[in-house]
C-alpha cells in the first residue's frame, strides 16, 4: 500500500509488531495541546515507562518532517511538548500537515488510523473527543467518534470529560455500533470523576474478558473500535459537582472569547487547569497512567490469546 512510504516506525516498535509482542499506541495531542509544559513531556515519558513495566512496547504517534512517526524519541517528545508551534492533527488535517512537512500532534482519531496502518490494536489516551454541549445547534461532534465507528483499534480512556454532553456522546456511540465497556464498575466514568451519573452500557472486570470481546468483535467482521472506560483512581478523583462549576465557567469563557472549531477542546482543557490551580492536571496525569497500565494488560492478553 502507498501509505507505507509515509510511515516511520521506530525499530523497537517495528520489531515488536513483527514478533507479535504487545504494543500500545499513544497520542500526542494530549502532549502538545492537552497539558502544559514541562508536565506534558514528563507525563508522556512516564506513561511510556508504565506501558513497558506492564509488558508492552509504547508507540507514541506524531507527524514530523513529512513522516508519520510511530514511536518517538525523547528529543521528539520534547519538541512536541515545548515548541508551541505544533499542529493539532485530526483526520482532515493529515494530508496538509504531512505534505507540508509541518510538525503535528495527532488526536484520538488520527492516532487510531495511524495505529491501524502500523498494525497496532490497542490505543491509550486520557479522554476521547465527543458530542459537545449544544451540538444540536453547532453540530460540533468530534471526528474521534466517527473514526471509532470504522477503525479496528480499541481505545482505553477514563470515560468522557463533562466539557462534552456525555448523554449525547453515549447515544452517538450506540448509534454507530461502538461497544462501551466500563472496567470494574457499573457507572460510566467522567474523566476527573469516577461517575458521570450515566450507567455504563457494559461492565467487565478483567483485561482478559476485554481482549476476548475485542477478538470476538473483529473475528465477526464487526469493524470499528471499542471504548474501554477506566475510572480514575479514587484517591485523586474530583467530584462531579466541583468540576461542573469550573467547566461551566470554561464553557462561558469559550463563548465570550469566540473560540471556534478545533480550538474549542484545547481551550477548555487549558482553562480548566488554570481555574483549578493545577489540581485538575494532577488528576489528568494520574488517570492517563492508570489507563496505560490497563491498556498494556489488554494488549498483552490480546497477544497471549492468539
Ligand atoms: N479530551 C480530553 N483530553 C484531550 C483531548 C480530548 O479530555 O487531550 C484531545 C484528544 O486528542 C482528542 C481531541 O482526540 O482532544 C479531540 O478534539 P476535538 O474535540 O477537536 O475533536
Ligand atoms: Mn469539534
């Protein structure tokens, strides 16, 4: 296939894929646009370590010098986290950013597609994009959701941030045939908070059961992702009611400042970190690490079952 000439797969990742070792894909928008420097770069490296400690090889994905890079070195992570001049690349931006040799951090949608190109089945992030509040007027629905309806890469996240309309996001996932599995509890999690107030469509208690569901889905020819929602650890969660105050303020700021399109999600993420005096950032980091652990276990189980 033609896309191979654009791929630059890190030798360690390539070797793991060929030798059928577990690999976990990681996104880079969370580094460049989701967290402030230097915590973003530090977190990215720690998350990679956690993936390794749990028996899988990490592959952080980004676009650099006209190449789609699968697996990054420290300098590349540092550049993405610190340069301030990095594109947020969702699917629609990929041809432009690649052909213009621009630096790009990939969203959930773009990272999933690239992971599939490279043959990686498991992808870990913090939170996915979804249906925004007010989408009945704005039609602001993340490309992440559409991508999840067609690409065979499972996504581990801490649920969905309540900057979004969680109810509508769950409806959208159902409409598009995307299974939603919450790990070890009945309620669907809301990123900083263990519970969103919505019941999870499915609950599963072990990584092995999750990998069984993935195998079954894809063997049945049911294309698309599975959303694995992993609740934030109890000791670091921020209760929903507290977050809601900050989120409402952030949403109001976005409207007052005419923030539009792809800028909305990064604006809200930054605004919430500022408003919580950095507390939300601590939770954000802890939940991504927690997801990395579960994602690596699922990747391992998926390989062991084949
Ligand atoms: N939600 C989060 N943290 C994030 C993002 C979303 O809680 O870092 C990032 C992810 O990269 C996601 C992207 O794919 O934002 C979605 O952007 P948009 O809503 O513009 O599709
Ligand atoms: Mn959008």
